[in-house]
């Protein structure tokens, strides 16, 4: 029997004429679903408006177009597959349903922000990317995202969009920063903390050295030595001599000189705090951090009986408590960065239908450190929630004031 959340989502899908886009992703435990992802979008083919269903498995993408009864039947089949994450955007509003590891379901609805008239239905619409999706790219081929013919692989579409979403933010930030910050003629240095598979590490190197032609040396660090060994083969294929990798903990790493730019993309829990601490300590001019797995603050909320009582309507629900921990953790990080002299904001670098972890904290060293108003806001937030942010614990040893 479908749960109430599924019924709520299905209501958004009932009217195909109102649909703007939809995405289904994430297999539930022990689910035999063959698709790792399915996306829906309205298109026009030979004058007929219909909904295009793109079914992705591990190897390929299967595309089918439906309208009328065929559309409704295809939607029912999708809803029966029990995807963990479902996102639907319509002219009447959007809805997102997420299921966490404990099987708890949360749902989020938003009011409509655009009409269907604002969405192009042309079948051959081409998106503008910093790294195009129809031109062969040596580095995208080397890291397994693109074929030698310039076609993005079906199972790497999400990663390709994330990569371009990230580069768009870097491009906007660097274009502004280079006008007011003193980037001299010497080669820039960047450090990617917790680089992992290093897709964005390679993308950042390519962007600076070959797109905007600003010489950049880049060092990716991670504790997974075996994973980093694989990247050496990719570097050799590309002949990128200024891209290095080093196996180390973030907190233990010392760069050859203070880097101009620090990235930390999906570093788990307090690893993001360690990356921010290092960036601040090094005086880095630009910081890009996409946080993940905010456990530290969540554990502190769990252990405080007074909070559990005062905020019981929120904290008794695992999914809401998890979101609250996310929001609080990143709010403290943003305030600390501002206190330390960074102009800071938060940006969605890719649609939430592609990944739940779609936020980037962007910080640029434009300001004077020690803003009193920001410091008071920080103290008030700490007092209200009775927590000790991990980033503060790291910074207070080096910057007692």
C-alpha cells in the first residue's frame, strides 16, 4: 500500500500538461530496481507535446516518450519502484520526497517559481556549459566521464552537471576577485582537501590552466592512498605536471606555500571544518566548501536533555533533526568565516534533483576580521542551541582573540 508521502508526490505528477521536470533516484535496500535514475521532461516532437522519460542503468540511457494514458501508466510504474529520492517540479509548485538510511520519509513542498511558457520544450535545446557536452575533452575522457567522441556517458550525467555547476561558481567568483584581490603574475596554488575521486580537482585544474589561462598548481589530498595512486595514471595520460596528489589527513597537511585557493567538496562531517581551519590559517583568498554528513552538531543536540525537551516537536523526528543539524552547522561555519574576514554566502551549485548535497559555501577574503555584529550573532546562536562548533575549537588555539 502506498504511503501518504507517495500519494502526495503522485498528485504533482497527475497533470502532464503542468509538469516542468522530475527526477527519481536512489534504490532502497534490497530493491531489485534496474534503474539507478529516471528523469522526466516535457518536449515537442513533430508537433506533439509529450513527456520524455530517460531511464539510466549502469551502462546506458534508454529514452521513451509518452503522453495521455501511456504517460499515466509510466508514472504508476515508476512510483511502484520505491525510489529513495523523488523530485517533481510543476507550474503549480514543486515537491521533494527523501528516504534516509533508517527508512524515514520526509517531504518538502515549495510554491511555483516559473510558468511552463518560460521552459523551452524544443527537443534539440543545447545547454551552455563552461565545459561543453558535445566537444571531446581529454581530461573528461581520462577520468571516465566522456567518450573519445565527446559524448557524456549515461551514468556520468549527474557528475557532469555537478562539475559544470561548480565551475560556474568558480568562474563568477574568480572574475570578480581578480579585480580587487592582488593576484600577481606568479602561478596560483590550490589545495583540494579530501579530493576523493578528484573529478572536480581535475576540472579546476583544467579551468584555470586552459580556459581562463591563469597558471595554477593544484594539490589534491586525501587519506585514501590507493585511490590517489589511480590518479597518477590519469595525470600521465594528460601530461599535467602541475597537478599532484598526496595521501595525508587534512589536519596534518602542510603545503609548499600558503595556497591562494582551497576546495573541500563533500568532505565528511568535521573534515570540512578541518579544511576551513586550514584555509583560514593559510590566509587563502578563495574558499569553496560543499559540506557533507553533519554529525558533530547532531550528536550534541542528541545529548542535551534541555534541548530535547524545549524543541521536542523538531528533535523527535530523525529527518527534521538531521536537517536542523545541517543548517546549524553550516550557519556557524558561515558566521566564523565572516568573523575571520571572509565575505561568505551559500549557493546551490546543482539542482537538488541531482544530489541532496548541493550547497557550496563560498568565501572570499574581502573583509576586515573581527566584525562585532557578526560576533554577537555567533554568540547568540551558540547560547540558544547550547553547542560548541568544531571549527571554533580548531581556530581558538591559533587565533585566541
